[in-house]
C-alpha cells in the first residue's frame, strides 16, 4: 500500500492540488476543514481534474465540463454512470494522509 502525506497548510481551500505517488495521480480538494482525494484522470477522455474548477463539493473537468462529487468520485451528470477513484483521506497531526490501495 502506498501513502501520500501532505501538510494540511499546503492544501489551499477551494483549489485542487495534484499529488503523485508511485505512478498514481491524485487530486486533493479541501472543502472547509475536510480534504477529499480523487483520481486525477477524468472518466470521459482523461482530462486533468486537478486543473478543474471547484464549486462547493463539485469539481468540473477543464476539458468538457463533466462534474464530479469530490466526496464520492461519482460523475454528477444523470445517466453517465461514470466515476473516478475516491480515496480515504484523514488527518494525522498537521498532515493529510491518503492511503492508496
Ligand atoms: S475529458 Fe473530462 S469532461 Fe471530457
């Protein structure tokens, strides 16, 4: 198992942040005092979600606008049925810890 550790202070509220570990691209999203972790590669055509726009808990892909719920990774457009990976993120001291399978 791979773990990503990032100081919470480095994760700006409302601005997606790309982190990479052992070939995995993960986007961290801070909403209030919670951090969510998702796969960075859009399920549509591979756009970089870390460059997307965040509105509340919705993250829009910068390429064609598919929206994802950052809490679940689920695409929010009805009928799409698509999702990106969602990883558990927890606090450990002043750091955010994300464990990848
Ligand atoms: S690649 Fe993300 S919406 Fe098309």
